[in-house]
């Protein structure tokens, strides 16, 4: 079984491109300047990242007008949307895998310090609910 | 916590934050229904207590500002974010046409009975405002 890291999309993984794709995944279309402000990047950086994503077919760039003003619209293609979802699944798997690894490490440490197999007090799961609200 | 996990969590948090920001920025129809519902609820009852000649122009001015604000809201936000589900909750032309007829009926009725009923306009405000609030609330729930 391959590590979830192997399922990450190289192109989407880069932080700026990831932010752009994540924003586009939430809407049907976003206006160029809005994406630029949302991701806090310059026109040229967005243009470059947009071109890279367009070349692989992840996004579509459409020129249009709002009134008389020219506008550029960015949208995710079906392929881009699918790639983003796969990438997010891989990220979630990495988070889960890491939690499982930590949990297994704790369990094996318990087994080493308690070889007779006596029940040990249950440790809170690293990703589980906190006990902040309960009585100690 | 290893760095890969940290990085993955950070990326997922970024995606969630971007999603929230974009969705928040979309031109949501339900907000307009709620705003106009509130307008009607707040602006009609004073007719029970204030001179019509005084309050009528106030309503006209506020309504004109409201229409300008509504147009600006859709133009500005629709010019940045296009999100189909924010706008396809209702057939807004039908809703506003039917509501317009209802509103005129309610206002005409209030005008007819205002001399005999001291709270005619307050009741009219409820009858005219609550349907918009209900539509807006239903859409807001659907939007979540």
C-alpha cells in the first residue's frame, strides 16, 4: 500500500496554486482581481499560476465584460475539480495516517512497558474530543 | 506532530478558509429577501402614528436607497463571485411578481381600514413583511 503522499498532485501542492484552486473549487467562477486579493498575490504571479493550471487543463480562463469594463474569469474544469478533491483526500489521509502512526506508537510503547497485558488507562486519542468541558 | 501532517493540516485549513470567504462573498438571494422583509416590517407601522404626508416621503427615500443598494449588492458581488446555488434558490421574478401583487393588496386593505382600525398598518407590516422573512429564512437554511 503506497503512502498517501504518493497521491498528492504535484501541480496543486504548491501553496499559491493550492490556494487558487481551493478558492475556485468553492464557486462556479471567480473574477481575476478577486482571486488576486483573496490569495494576496500580484497580477503577474496569478497570471503565471493561472497559465500553468490552464496548460494542464485544471482551470479555464474566460475574458468578458461587466458593463464596459473588461474582466477575466477563472473557473475550475471538471478535471481540475476532480484533481483538487483527490489532492484533499490525500491530505486528509496524511493527517489520518499520522494520527494512526502516533496512536500505534503509543500502543506499542504501552505494550513494552506493560508486557503482562494488564489493562492500561486509556489515553485520549490525539485527534479525539478534548475533555475540557468534563469533570476531571 | 510530524511536519507532513502539519503541512497537510495547514493546507486543509487554507482550503476551508478560502471556501468560507468565497461563499460569504457570493451574492446570496436570501439576504435580499431578509433585508426587504425587515424594511417592510419596520417602515409600515409608523403610518399608524405619524402623519402620512410626513412618513410617505421617508419611505420613498429609504425604498429608493434600498433598491440602489440591492442593485449594487448583486452587481458588485456578482462581478466577483459566481455561485449558481446562491441565486437559483427561487425563481425570483415569479417571487417578486407574486409578492408585488400581495403587497399592493395588503397596502390597499390597510388604507381602506385605517380609519376604523388604529393598528391597521402594523398588521399590514406583519402581513407584508413576514412572507419575505419566511422566504429568506427558508433559503438561508437551504444555503447552509
